C-alpha cells in the first residue's frame, strides 16, 4: 500500500500488458490516475485464450469461485470499455455443455433446481445441430459470452497512446526497483513472473495450453459448445477449438501432441470436414490454490504484483483490478484469499 506520507513522485509503472496489465490500466484510467506501461509485446496467454466467461466448473459441476460477484462486475466493466472504444469486445454467446451420459443429464438437473445456480444453469432443449452428436442432451450456461482478447489488447493500447500514456518497449530491468525507491512498480507479467527476482517465490503453477483455428462450412452453430473442450464460433465459418492443459512444458510452443489431443476430442462428438487454419500456444499464469495474487513484496515496498488470474482471468480481472487499486491508493485491505501475504512463509530474504 502507498501511504499518504510516501506517495510516489512519479506515475506508477505497469510491467506487462496482457490481460492483467490492460485491465489494471483501465482501472487507472477510470480513476483518473497517471501511469505508464512496460510492454515487451509478448502476451502469449492472453492472445491465445478463447476469452470465455464461464461461471460453472463443468468437471465438478460447481459454481466458479466468487462467480456471483465477479460475473456482473465483469460484464459492466467490458461493456463500459466497448462504449469507450466503439468496438464490440463481447460475443454475447451462451455456453452449451454437451452431456456424455444420462448421469450427466441427471446431475445437471439437480443443480439446475438449486436456487444457488438458477442464474447460471438451464436445461436446454435438444436442438438439432447438424454434425454434432448429443444423444443425452445439452445444458445451457447463461453468460455474456467471450471477450475478444486480441482486440481488447490492441484497441486499448491504441486508445491509451492517443491519451498520452507512455509505453516503453524494452524488457524491464529488475535493478530499477532498487534504484528508484520513489517509483511504484506493479508486475503483471503472466508466467514471466518466474524470472522475477521479487515474486518468483510465489507458488505459480503455469499451465501450457494450445488451441486450433479451423474452418468448415458444415458446422452451423452460433453458440459455444463444450465437451471436455470448447468450440467457439468466430464467424465466416471459422471456429477456435481447444484447449489443452500441460504442466510440464515451460515454453509457449505448439506441439503435435497438443494438436492431436484437440483433434481427437473434437472428432469425438462432432463429425464434419474441416481445415486447420492455425495452431497457437500460450502459458497460463495459474497458481497452486487457483486464486489470483495481489499485494506488496514482503520487504521491497515499492514492488507490487497483480497476477495469477489463471483460466478464469477474463471473469476475475475487472473486480480484482479495482480491488487492487483500492488497496494501493486508498488503504483498503486486500481479501485474504488473494493477498500474497498468504504465501509469506515461502519468502526467503
């Protein structure tokens, strides 16, 4: 936290301009605070991501952490930015879960009847979708769709540059943290945090993921399908499909193994001819306890972090970026679940 007696003489610096960095930048803008950005141009995870906003964890059929709070906040945030940028960032598509068995259908019906889930889960009619195998039906997840993450980054940067926000391109020199004690540094580096000498003690568990862009004129469906993977319509007969999860790969590289895994899952429930247009990979900045990481370094008090948004980042980022700025400038306490203090015992000076 920045105390009243130790306010920075220079605008705070955001290091990294992926999902965490760009969302934080918008919060600075909305609060009418000056800032500048170190942007190396490397945002593999954000640019690879489907940007889906899914309040349901399909594997366990539970609500995502804090979904009731995060969902409306995120929708309002991105809608506000759409109006500011005059672009469409949200697809407004729902997600349809394809059941694998009668048991899946029954489990869904039980949750659907629970008042805690009524805002998110609906039993869907068995709509005939050509080429899609769904003998046990579908479950509908009410959501505002997905965020066009590439457009979000590109349009936001263009907007901030026009509003005289400085962007610095070279990679950040960590020695600057010690050299400039009156400067506030906020690290939003994604999985690059593993190379950060101030926050590499935190229990990041990066997850390598791959996606494919395919083209087919045989699949006529304008919502998102999910069955151990997602099928996201992009328009013009193109779909983004994926994604994989690999905790061993430490570089954002595409692999034949990942490609094969995606193809097998896709062809398991969709029968159509298609062409693979492109293959993408990124590394998600996930954390061992699946909660984001916000706060201040244990000893270097001008070094802060906003990271670890993980697979639910599009839903998490808006609420917790505002929460972080309220902590940083207004002295409000961070929620214990997200405060890096919870891992202070891991820190070795």
